[in-house]
C-alpha cells in the first residue's frame, strides 16, 4: 500500500496495488473517487481536497496507527521552505505590480 500527496493540487491517493490494464473510476462524491479493476477489486482511492478530507491540522505529519497494538508511526509532509518562500514572493510581487493599460492605436 502506498499513500501519495500532491500539494500543488491538494490531492491524495491511497494505492492498494498497481494498476494493470483497464481501470474504472467511480466518483462517489465531489471529493472521493475509487479506481476499480475489471474484477471489482480496488486499485486505489483518490481524495480530492485532501487537506479537508484528512482534517489536516498543519502539524506537517501523516500518522499511521496500528489499531491492534496502538503503535503509531509519523511521517513528515512538509513542503520545502524554499518553495514556500518563492510562492510568497510571487504572490507579493503580483499584488504590488502596476497593472498595464492597453493603448489604443
């Protein structure tokens, strides 16, 4: 099993097994899509708007908990600081940049 998260699109994907051949995607809601194999087994689950779905608390961690033993393993989900700084700088630059006026000929 593998969990992936793409912060650019805020999409998470829980993959149970690799896709082989044709896949049928069933949209269960605006935020949940299940990918099925032809025999009906589940390839994976796509979480759209993943931060809200996973109730992210901005701790920057993803926890896997073994329900039987109570053992918990945490993984960091932080986006690199340099990427955050570039995004903030771009946003600031675009908000302070003067708007162009179109010139009539």
